[in-house]
């Protein structure tokens, strides 16, 4: 269980310690409008984290446009030769 420090709008802070089950229970007690708000905020957080992780996963492989063009031409030539 992790304790989080939350800032309230008036500048005060509170310590909050909730596990997953408790967070889900709180979510269930919210009215539909609040649940939709929280849901949309979570989607934003998850989306940006996934994009950030995706960016990190791309590693430069040293391919140039010339390398790609040469490979495409080689494949095209091989396919053309097979048809003849």
C-alpha cells in the first residue's frame, strides 16, 4: 500500500493511503458525472504514459533511406524475376 501526498485547492495537504480495492470502492460511490470525470482523467494519464513508453522503445537502428530503397528494389526485382 502506498501513501500519497495530495494538495487540496486551498493549499493544505492530506495524506492518503488506499489500496486498489479501496480506490475502486470510492469510485463506485461517486455519482455518474464524477466517475466520468475521473475516468477521462485516468485515460489521459494512461495515454501519455503509453506514448512516453512507446517513444522510449524506439531505438535508432542506423537505417538510411538509401538502405530502405535498396532493399525495396531488391525485393521488387526478385518478385519480377519470379514472374518471368
